[in-house]
C-alpha cells in the first residue's frame, strides 16, 4: 500500500508541474522571419552558369587525351647523359674534387 501511495504522489506531482508551466511568448517578428525562410524557395546563385557538367566532362577528356599524347610522344632517351654532364659542368654543379660519405 505504501508503494501505491508513493506512485500516486509522483503522478500528482507530475501533473502539478504540467499545470505550472506557462505558455512561451515569441515575438511576431521572429515568427514571420522563420515562416518566410521555411516556405520561400531560395534561388541558387550560380557563379558560372555556362560551366555545365557536360562542359566539365569534355574538358576532363581533353586534358586526359593531351596528357596521353604528350606521354607517348616524349622519348625517354631524348635527354642523354652527355647533355646532363654538359649542364652540370656549365653551371659548376659537380663536386668531383671533394669526397663524399655517400659515394
């Protein structure tokens, strides 16, 4: 019986809390702004309207084709060792006189 009375007291306390709550007042300006934002469709401002996905894909394909052509046209032996040695001696990048720990 005691637990039943405790439960009944808790239920009454809960209802008393609900009755004590007041209605929250909101300014009409806030409500109007919120409703306007909810129900108006915002237009997206497109910075570059001409830059469509089709154009983007076309540019991507063109870049890939140009890179492929450039890769196939270059000869890996076009820069010979003689040219590299001439470059090193011209700009004095060689350290032949000094010894190194790495070679």
